[in-house]
């Protein structure tokens, strides 16, 4: 499992090998703070779009900036370990910026995918992937699942 968490430089080297082998690389990103069935369905659907699924995982500081005080609930190490244990996930790469644009520009995945709450026009890196001949798509969410909703439920139980 440890070899699934790669530094960007090594991942780019591996990406070249996959390209030479004709493998289709899919990239998605997120916080993946509290894993739930919606995440699992999303990752399974993303993996079905290609041969290799790479997850860009926000580090703790970027999640704090994006989600606010008290987030993430789980540490980077714990989130990465859970993702790497999932069958659809081939590689995890961590990023500290607020967006994965640098990762996407370096990796140039064959498919860039985000959840159904996005449109192609507002997916970071869509223009980069499309200019390189790749595809950009969205995947519908599994109804009823949300990390924010889980946190609210836990808080309500504690009150």
C-alpha cells in the first residue's frame, strides 16, 4: 500500500510508462475526509473510465482553507491510508494548493473526472486536459451521502 502514495515527480515518471503501455489514466481529486458509500460509488465509477485511477488528495492545510475551522476530521495520513485500501484506487498524490491545477498540468490524465455538482466549465484543469486531447466528465453522486451531512448528524447526536 505504501507504494500507492507517490510524490509527483515519481508519479509523472510512472505516467510516462503507462502512456507507453497504452493505459488510460483517470484523475480525480478531493478531500475525502469522511469516507462514505457515496465516495465508494464515485471512485468505482471513475475507475471504470480507464485503467489507472489517480486521486489528488488535499493536504490538511488546504482542507482547512477550503472547508473551514475544524476540518479535516481525519488526518492526511489516515485519509491517504483509507483511499489506498480501496480497490478502485491505484495511486494517491497529495497536494497543498487550493486547486489541483499543478497536478493536472503535470500528469495530463486521459480522463479528468469530478462529481455531478460540477459542470465541465467549472472543473479546474478541464481546459488543460482537453487541450492535450483528454476527456473531462462528471459522475452523478449517490443520493443521500455527504461528508457535511455526516458531520451534522454526529454533532446532533452529541448535543
